C-alpha cells in the first residue's frame, strides 16, 4: 500500500479476473499453496497486458510487487478469500503477514468491480487446547489476583479495570485459531503463561506489575513490599529522612497488566 503513483501496471481487475482468482484460491491445498496461488493468479492478470508472464522472471530478474497496483477494494477481496482459505489450515495470522509482502500496492477506485462471493467458515471444527497442570494454577492465581485488586482498590478503579481487561484479552487469545488448531499452554512464572501454537509460533502472556514508588516531590525511590526503598542510580534523589509516601500500600496486591510477548 505504497503512496507512489507511478507503477508498471495500475488497473482494476475485471469482474471475471477477480472471480477466477478467488476460485483458484479456494482450490489451494495448504498455506504455502495459497500464497503461491495468489502470486500466480494476480500477477498473471497484471502482466498479460504488458506482454509478459511470470515465466519471464527468475532470480536474476525478480518480480517487484510494489511496481504494480490494484484498487483497494479488490485487494481486500483477494486478501479475504486467501485468509478464509487459510482458516482451513489454521494459518490465518501467519498468512496475513506473508500476503503483505507478495501483493501489489493499492489505489482508490470506488467503481472497481467486486463480484459477490460467498464466504464460508473454513476453520477446523475443533481447537485442541492442552493446558499443563502448572498452567491451570497460574490461571487460577491470575484470576484471584484480579479479585484482590478489586478488594484493595475497588472494582471501579483503574488498577482493577486495567488488570481484568488485559487478563481477559490474554485468555481470549488462547482460544483464537489463527495460529493453529492445537495450542499448548505451560507456566512461565507465578502469574504468566507460555503458549506454543501448532504452527510453531511461541508467545507469552506476561504479567507486568507496577512498581511501588515514592510519590513525594523530587524522590525517585522504588519501594519493595518490605518497605525497603532504593534507587536505580546511586545519585538519584531520595527522601533524606526515608519517610516515603508509597504509591500504593505495602500490603496491597501489585497493580499491573498482562501483555502479549512474542
């Protein structure tokens, strides 16, 4: 989706061309074949008016997708067809990244033909989620931690709402099928999970606590649960009398959020 306005070929595909591309994508037998089909079908259509074909390109003369452009609406229609087909192999997320590299650029053309195409849910019927027993303890501990935040700060507080929202988002990610229909969840710390997906992608749902700090002016001290105060740098300013004002009580659960890490 470059902003460049000069391309070797910039045109709308015909309705028949777009339909043919979609049909070829539907027949693809796997993620790699989907990508190859998109490249072959799209650029065969774009190269033909130039008197060229994909056979004219090789390692020494490489095809540059950024030198071609189709209407945004047609790009999205092709992408949707490819990603829907990728669902059959639980590879939507990985394929989405590959399509960006191999598809042509886009331009705006509201009159470009986009024939209707029936979208079918092609995801596998089952998503097998395997959770190690240690991971079940983490899930229970994380939920209990959210409850403690609600009791300590109030269920309307930012501390509670931010933690619960991020934890719910992390749990929902476990059930998404874009990275495979088999997912393995293990422990990665007291409140964190490590997730391995069928397609080889590994990520963490990691809890990041908010450090307790002194709120007094010109004090940069970090305060541990036992009340010990310290600074990252020896010369950082600190309350001379060690009479710190913690940003949250020593006996309160740590506020924080769960974040996705790949």
